C-alpha cells in the first residue's frame, strides 16, 4: 500500500494514527535535515511523515484462565491487552458453559454467565485502543421461531464510535451467534445490550451467555517533538506493549534494524531521543 504523507509545520508536534485494523503496525517518520544545522531550522522547514500498515493480529479472551465462579467485575489479560469486565443490574459471573446440563454451540469450558433472570448490560473496557470486537453469545430462548436482537455499542472514552446489531440464525433453543463491531475509528470500551426480544415471541428471557471474546488492537500513535538540544523525541503510548522501534535509511533499500538508542518510560509514554542529523532516516513501530 502506498505510504500516507503529511508535513509538520513550525513548532508543531506530530502524531500519527492510521486505521483500519493492523497486525504488524509500521509507522515511518522521515527526518529530512539535508541542509538544516539546527533543530529550529529543521522544524521550520517541515518534517515529511510516511506511514503504512498491514493486517491485524486478533487477540482471544476465552475465559479459561478466569477465576471460576467469580462475579464481575474482573480483569483479564490476553495478548498484552487487559480487559475489565463489569455489568449493570445483577450482572454476570464466571461459570462452566454446561451449568444447565448442556453447552450452547461454540461454547466450551468457562464463560460469562448471567446471575439472574433479569437483563444486564455487559461492559468491557480495554487497556489499548481497538479496531474490531466480537463475542459469542447465546440468548435464553426455548424452541423460539425467532431470536432476540443483540446490540454492541463502542466508545472511545465517553464518545460513541458506533454500534451494531445481530440476531441468531437459525433460532431455536439457546441459539448461539457472534455479535461483532469494527471501525476505522479506534475505540476502547464496548457495551453489549439485550436490545429486543424475539419478534414472534415464545418462551424466552432477556439474558444471555457470552464466550470467546476476540479483539483487534489498534495502532499506537508514534509522535515526535523537538528539543532545544538539536534532537528529536520519538514517543508512543506505554500501554502499547510488545512494540519495537526500528529504523532504516530508506523504505526500499537497506534492512530494518532495531534502534539502539535507549528507550525510557516517561509518564504514560515510551520515549526515545534521536539526533537530528543530516540525511534521511525512517522509523517504524513493529509488533513481532
């Protein structure tokens, strides 16, 4: 895919964020300082920024390592991402999927289980931004001719990013389906809601089981800012664990190598200081 390019103006801090979903995320920053002798001149002249991405790596929360029989809220970690599970009403707990003497299709081992016969929203907040979410669910329905509508709403902080609905097909007894949402805008919290009962009625309840949560991490922003000592500070969120900063002299030549400059955590970011030397250098964040 062709790089995306932009130019930073004088005194401007640059932050890159590309979507859609990624697996090995790479951000390139070209520091063109061919004629610049000071960082002030470098910033005033402008920095050329290039970025690219590839397919995303999915992370699975299957609840097998969750504390059995524990009620929400709980925190679980998978693939470097921590998810906090909470619920409204009487909520959910971690229970065996076969607690009622049968296992809904696709379920196994431990799952999220309703604590009562009353509706509860399931909320999941994540330590990293995401571009895709899905969860397997099974609503309480006994030989129904249609199935409930389930809804997921995604947020970035308190700002709604989008929403999606689905209905289990075919209907029946505790039918299972996957509720999913993806977006070119990142999000870090989702709410799963029992949106509407089966349109044809029948023997049902407004509750559901959930299992096999899958998420796709979004791209961490790679930022740069000038210092007064003729250097540039590259930074990215400390929550974006597992990423390695690499450098190269060109996009089509040479070989990408891990940057040897020291990386330090400062507050909630990882930072590396690099000299604003002559020539062109490219940097990228890579998740092995």
